[in-house]
C-alpha cells in the first residue's frame, strides 16, 4: 500500500472536542447575526459575535454558502433533538408540543433571507428542504402522537400540515411590525386541544 491509498474507504476522523465547540460557537454566532441582519450580514459581524477573527470563520467555512448550510443544518439538528427532550421534561405532551412549536417559530425566523439564497445555483442548497422534512416531520409526529395518546388533542392531525400552517403564519412577520405571528401560532396550538 502506498501513501495515496492510506485511509481510502475509511470514515473521516471525528473532530476533536475543542474543534466541535469552536464550530458550534461559530454556528450559534452566525445564527444570532442572521436573525438580526439576515444571511447577507458581513462576516466581520459574525466574527465579532463569536469573538474570533474572520480567518477562523473562513477556515471552518470557506464560502458564505458553506456557512449558511452549516447554520441551517445545525439548527435543524438542535430542533430535532429538542422534541424528545421536551417530552421527557414538560408537564404534559401538549405542553411539550407547544414548547417545540415555539422553538420551530424561532427557527423559521432565523431563516430570514434564506429563501433568496436558496434560489441560487449552489448545489448544497438543493438538499436542505428534504433534509429539513426528513429530520423534523418525525419529531413533530412523535409530539403529536404523544399529545393525542394522552387525550389532549385530536388524533387526526398530520405533522406536515401543522408545520406548514405554522410556517405560513410566520410569513411576513419580519416586514410588518403590527403582525404578531407568535401570538397566532400560540392560538393555533391552543386550538389543537380536545374539548373537555
């Protein structure tokens, strides 16, 4: 075996713990900046939020597209992981569902400006929507099923429909100061309750 064959067919080594922490810090900082300034925010703003130099960001994410995709995937993963955790810690399954939907609304808000970027020719953006659905629809389904089994909500609700409805309620929230999408989403979640 020569040097060129070394590692062929092997999984890449996992990142060191400190490298994972640094990357998570960058992703959280980028998400914060994207929330306030959109995905076209200057990299220097993200670097300042993370407390690092711009070179550190470019070392981890060579292009803006790489950073946007990484932030999006990171947020999807955090949202996916939060569903089961909320079921374990919330007072009721309906409460867990409401808390998860609240986090989902936060996620949708941080996508400010992402729609325009997704129209670009970058191949990495093509799979984001499928990834989003693959990871989050099962989590929402788990929360809905738990709330239905406890008798708190109707049993005929579909996760995709609920998520789509919440998404539609969030459209335009960033451009109309009189529109309170979160309040309408809270009313929607409250309306899922089974009449007693």
